[in-house]
C-alpha cells in the first residue's frame, strides 16, 4: 500500500533513493522495482533485517531491472551516515510525527539531497488524526507513538524553512480513516473481542482492496481522499545552487 504517488513523483532508472524510516519497506521495494539505486534506512534492526531479506528475494525473482541496487541499513535519522548531496530522491513516509526533533530530521534530509533533487514527505492528516486522538489515548500515548499532529500548511512551512521548495500536495488512504476510527472507538488492542467485530470486518475489506484493487473501492477511495484521506503527502525540490559568476 503506497502513500507516495509515483505518477506525481516519478523516478528515473538509476536514481539514488533514500527511504528514510523505511519501516516494512513498501516504498523502497517500489523504487527498486522501478530501477532505482535504493537505500532503505530505519532504526529498527529487526525490520531492517526483514527488508534486506525481501530485497534479496526480489533480486532472485527478477523483480528489479538490470542496474537497480538495494541496501537495507540500520541508522539514525538525525545523524545520517552519508555525505552531502548523496541522493537524487528522499522519501520519508509516516515518520516525522514520531520524532521530537522534526526540524533536525528535515535538515539532515536536505543535507544529503543533491541540489535539484526531490523529496516526498507524508504524515497523518490533521482532521482524521485529531478524531483518532479524541477517541483513544492508547492510539498515540505509547512508546514511539505519535507526538504531534501536523496541519498541512504547518508542514509545508517547515519544509520551506529547511530550504525546500514545495511543488505539490494531495491526500491518500481515504478508506483507512474509518477503520482507524472504529479501532480507536472499540479499543486499539481489542481486535480479538466479540465487540470488535466491525473492526475485523472492515479490516477484511481493506485487505481485499489491497490484494484485488477492485474498481469500486478504487473509485470510493478517490472520492474520499480529498475529504477524509488518512495521509497528507507533500512533494518538494531542493533548489539548485546559484551559478558561479564567470570572471
């Protein structure tokens, strides 16, 4: 389930891509399939080992074109182990809401992104996320949980302050907001209870949608995204350095 829309954020074969806070690797895998040279980085060592196994399986199955490369790396988003201007593309999806020093993370992303390179940032959308917080403290008051809710203009402002130039936004996962509202209302840890039957039923719908991608749910999600899309997605470019005057 991708949050970044690659029709709005196209990759070229050979692009150097950093998937920062890659989690289970969904965006890193898609970039690998598209021929990029991918680094998937996360602080969770167990997830990184699993992502590395999937990269190997994809390569063995011939799912990535010639020239594509993939590396899974454990690391700290506030101290990236890369030189300046190392990447053509940086993706950070559903990560910044977890990190106290989000300005520091943005600064590191800008540092390792080459001038003219592009970045995609996704965070939970303000309205749907606010409902989740109102329904359940357990949804966010956990170790490593969400510590802030971004308004769209606030995130764009922080990106501009970091030296980026935003060029597009949209919302994603409109079908997922009702699922999380149900989950928060019935109890985020009560999926097995009889009372949580609506949560399990809706979850089956989402799995069916992800696996089969039927026209009906695709159309429903497109209609719902502007209204209750779970994620806010912003795209930006790092401006080119001014040309040096010829003497």
